[in-house]
């Protein structure tokens, strides 16, 4: 089977050839604009990888992979509106470049096109693929709503946070893998384990993201280290430190949360609290637990007929990344 | 087969029983809020009617009818944002009652739920129903974009206008009927003619709406007569009068378009122009032509096994309505 880079190139080549519509221009130009912004195309490539892992050529999963990428980009367009983000990948966001209405409507047209592409699978798996896809789409909306709700809540639990990041991100990785597996001919257990692999690996990835945001190497990380701390973002680190450390540490942390005029001191102090309260070690352990579950899921896929070598090196790469 | 009122009651009873989700509250409360605002439930009832016309009990088309109603309500939530509408049916719109983000996101979750419901049809028609539904959903987005684009264009043609109103409204009536027909067991021609019936009847209905907006009886019409004239809305009347009358009438009309300080005189003068330039008669003729095509489509449905009596009286009712 082909490796990640080869399938990435295959997907990008195919995406560039596609024309999802032309008129009205104000509806379809944003489509092609956001799809051209680039990115690693992780989700659709996982669909292709999973298809080949279970034994069919990735080309058979191309439409499904496009459906996955369209669903992801729909959520980016609408999330950027909700987050009032002016930029994505250094370029103007859709609502910024055009306007609010066009951002809403081109996102709407894109989620419909996503359903259209995903429905191109064979009759024998159409119902299941539709259901997996729609479930992921619903959960992405729910996850985004939880995320917005959390900003104004002060009683968010760690488990709620895990569920939120899973819904916002991991379920689509799971669906991408499950759908690819089914197209590749996976049996029920193989397909379910492919989903679980994506869910668990995605969760490990998100926890690692929280850790890197505070403790990553600034030269490698690409964005401002400590950004989550400065914005009081309820990451797994902050939630664990708030909910599980002793009273004096908690009140020290709460004081720093109110501090806005000493950014550098705040980052250093909060990081020190995360370290000495055992929060960093705790988050790393949870991350590793999800990673181990993901590897177990891969073993099960192997038992059910998949060649998981490329998926295993992909997981390994994510685990060892330092940015 | 049951009549329109009976199927309306059946649908409303079923809708009230449904729970599409509860958590997060900010995502699902808007769902139940907008679905409870009422309305004639025309689109889903057409699905039920069409199913019974082709010979199966409407209950078998209930999930599809819910899918149609959800798709319609998704477009209402998002259109209200784009139109900056504070009220719908006398109650606050979703984005007004909650906020912009919740309006966007609950609409997103609703279009996904619409696809989920529509996909509950039998395997034998699943692919076709999905395609008909997705095509209508795409066209609704395209129609909304054309509508917004037309506001700032001064070269809109009548045919573009017809296409816009068809996409915004009629295609969903067509899809509602075609999907109901298929569930009811219609053959290919019967299903296609059911679609065409909805498309043509919907188009006649929209043209009639334009005429009633200017010439309806104020006591019966419910909204301000002449509202379209006051807002210079590019209706079939205005487009025809601008594109097809003599030069002096055109420049007279263009002067009135610029007038904002004499609303009553403007409405009377523009109506007089519409009448003496033959525009009203022209619009009535186009409306009648679409209505006749719709009736021909019904005849074809009858040839292909449908009992079209209820659909025929429904068309007759729409044709003779004066508000």
C-alpha cells in the first residue's frame, strides 16, 4: 500500500481537478478559496489510507475523502464566523473576505455538497456510511456549542472537556477512518476499530496540543507559547489544576487567572503550578493512555485483515511530534 | 386517501412527539422553538399527500416529511440571519432570541438532522431520495445567493428571476412531492411528474404572490399592500415593466424607484404603470401558464397510477386564493 505522502499527493491532485460549482460566483468562489488554503489534508488522507489498509485502492475512496474534507472545511468557515477570526492560514477568512451572509451560505452549500460526495459509495454500504457521516457532523456541531458554552461556565469538568474535544475533532478522524475501512472491505469489527483508532488518536493529539501550547519549544511550535494560559482557556491542564490541586495552589491559580497586566509572569507562574501540582504528568499520562488505546485498536484492525503498517507509523509520528 | 387537513393534523401530531436532541441546550432549544412556531406545514404535508396519492399510507413517509420540514426550517433560521429579520410569525427569530453563533450552529445541526431523517427511506430508493434531497438543498442555497446578488444588480432578467424563485421555493415543493411519490411506489415517470407538479405550482404561487403584494385586498392580504413597490423589490412585475415597456414609461418608472418621500403616491403610480403597460396581465398569463403545466403534470401522475384528487383540489385552492 502507498504511504501517507503518496496518498496526500493523490488527494491534493484530485482536489485541484474538482469543480464543485461556478454560479452564483459568490457562493462557489469561497468554496474553492478555502479548499485552496492548503493544510495537511489529514482527514481525507486517513480515509484513503484506511481504504488501502483494508485492501482496496485508495481511488475507490476518493469521493468519500472529498466528502470528509468538505465537511471539515464547512465547519472551518462557520467556526471562523463564530470565533470572529479574521485570518486562517495567514489569509482572510471567508466572512472577512466576502461578508457574513456569504460565509453562512457558502458553508451551508458546502455541507450539502459533503453529503452529496459521501453518498457516492456503493449501495451495499450507503446507509451505514451516511449514518456514520451524519453522526460525526451532528457531533461536530454539538462539540462547537459545548466549546462556546464552556467559555462562560466555571464548572466545566475534565470529562466534559474530553468529550468536547472528541466531538470537535476526533469523531471526524474516526468517521474518516471507518468510512475508508468500509470502502476497503473491512468487516464490522474492523470498521468499528478503525473508528476507535481515530477517536483515541485524535484525543491523544488534542491533549498533546494543550501540553505543547504551554510547554512546547517556541521555535518549533509556530504559535505563541502560553497562548492558552493568557486567554484562560479551559484546557485539560487548567481544569485538572483547578479541580485537583490543594486549596492554596487553587487560590494562587485563581489569582493568576484574574491577572491581565503581567503576561510573561503569568505564563511562567501558571506553568510552574502545572508542573509542581503534577498536572503536566497527569495530562501526559492521559495522553499516553489514549495513544495506547489507539494502538490496541490498530492491533484489532490487523486481526481483522488490515495491513496497518502505514497507520502505525502515522500514529507514531503524531505521538513523537514536538510541534 | 386522506385529505390535506387530515394529513396536516397527522404531521403536526407527529412533529410534536419528536425530540431531536436535548444537549447542549443552546443547540437544541432553537430547534424545538422554530419548529413550534407553526405554519401550514405545506411541504411535509405534500410529501404525505403524494405518498397516499400513489397508494401507500402516509405514515410510511413520515420521516421523509420530517426531513423536508427540517430542511425548510434550517433555511428559515439562516435566511433570517442574512435578512437581519428580528421577527418570524410575530416571534423573535432564533439569532435575535439567542445570538448569531447559536443561529448559525443550530441551523447547521438542523440541516444535518434533515439528511438523517430523509435517509430513513427503504434501501431500494435511498440513493435516489438522497440525490433529490441534496439537489434541492443545493438549489435553495443557490437561490438565496441569487436573491442577495439581485439586490445590487440592475441587469436582472425575468428568466433569472423565475429561476431564483424556483430555486428558493419551488424545488423543495418538487422534492417533497417526488420523495413522497417514490415512497408511495411511483414509477420513474410518476415520480418525475410529481416533482414537476411541485415545481410549476410553486412557481405559479410565487408569481401570484408578487401580484397580490401589489394588487391584493389589504384586508385579506395580511401584510402591507405595496411593500414590494416601496422597497423597489425586483419582482416579475417590476422587471417586466422595466424591460418591456416603452421608453417614457420606463423613465417614469425609474423616477418613482428613486422616490422615497411619497410612499402612497409611489404605490399608486407604480401600480398604474403596471396596469397600463400590460405588466399585470403579462404576469397573470405567466402565472396561469405555470398553473396549467402543473395540472398537466398531475394528469401524467394519474396516468401513472396516482389518485390525484386531493392534489388537484390543493392546486385549485392555491390558484383561487386571494391572500
